[in-house]
C-alpha cells in the first residue's frame, strides 16, 4: 500500500543527503550486484496506454484521463505519492497542470531524482504541411516513452526495494509554449524547482525524454555536460560496460529541457535524449515509430545505476 503525504512533509523526510556520488566510483562494482531485468514489453504497453487517451494536451479530456491513470498506476508501486496541482496562465487561458511525485525507500537520505514529462504538444509545428501545424502531437516518443520507462522502473522498485532513495517525478506542461517562447516551456519543472524546500537536494537527477525511437542514438547533451560532466561520463560508462552502443560518446545537442530548471535550482541533472527523431513535434509521433528494445536499453542503464549505487559508494 502506498502512502500519500503532504508534499512539504514528504520532502522534509527525504531531505537528508550524505555520502559520495556514484559517479565518483568505478562503473563496475567490485562485488557482484543483482540488477533486476527490465521488461520491455510491459514498458511498451505503458507507452501505448498513454497514447490511447489521445494527445495529452493540458485542459483536454485525454490529459485528465492520463493524469488519473498515471496517479493510479504509480500508486501501486511507490511508498508515497503526491500530486502538485497548479494553474499556469498563458495566451489568455488558465491551464490546469499536475506534477506527479512518487518516492521509494523513504528512510534513505541518499536520494536520486528520475523524471520525464507526461504532457504532449498542443501543436505539430514541425509539420511540413501547414494545415497540420494546428493539430496536437500524439507524443508517443516525445513524452510517453520516458514515462513508460519510469513506470516500469517503479514496478521493479516495488518488487526489488532499492538500496537508495529514489524519487520519480512526471512533469506537466513541458511542451506548452510556442516555439521560441522559453518562458512557457518546462512549466512543471520550473514550478517544482521554485516550490521545493531549500533542503531538498538529491545527489543528482536524470531526465528521460524521447528515448523510444526505433533508431535509437543518444548523444551527450551539451547542457548536461556543462552542469554535470562527471555524471554524464558515469552513465555513459555504464552503457558502455553493458554493451549498449546506442549511447554515443560524443556531444551533439544543446537542448532546453526540464533538466535546465532543475540545474538552476541546484539539482545536478542530465538529459538522456535522442534528438535525432524525424517525427519530433509532428502528427507522426506514434507508437509504430518506437521500439520496446529501445525502452529496455535505456531502462537497463537506469536500473544498473540504481542498484549499483550503494555498492559503488561503499567500496570507495
């Protein structure tokens, strides 16, 4: 059974952090660590389920239905769940937004933050056909893929309690803004960063965005390297040790994403993102462009990070 706690109380419980960062340790632990297997088929079901509601555009029925589904589903697994409901005013409208926060191993003060955005874009502004640019984006890869990975991670954490504290946040309103209007992108992560208690500082954060592409290529994102170069190297080192060659050892993107507000708030966060996606911000961002195997590769890296963490730090 999950517990629902007031957000301030929950964060107070989680706020004590100590110990060394895992990225300061060797990628491969000296003692054997059992890492649970990531079920790519269940993860892909989570992806298709989100898309089945329709585009999760704020204020829409699909948005409300998906919100309720995500809260219900992650509540099956987490030790505590909290929902940050808030209003964002934009273009003469009031948008009802919700960040969904789930926490695991509440007793641990040694915590990491995993996150993704769950909304989808209101307008397909990258469509070649002008008439389609006012249509909403299905958001199979851009939104649903990262959430799908983290829902499967949550299920695994329930059955295999993690050695460290893990907080999973699904941010809302990431894709709300008109192109170029950065003030109205990443609305949920900005709200989270602004309203978190000052003493909530996890060891680091990892953002998953657009990680389901069939033709997966994940380069190092430039802002991630700027804010947390050691963490980038550590995560890419795990991928290399697992033989996941889709994590490319080159810097290629400069992305304004939910990791930026978190870094500005003092939470060192990197963005795992495949930005070479031809269906980005188009009506063709549908599940058939995504792959269960891509979800597994990203999910396996995340799971190895979680379950190796305490072992690596303890061995230093």
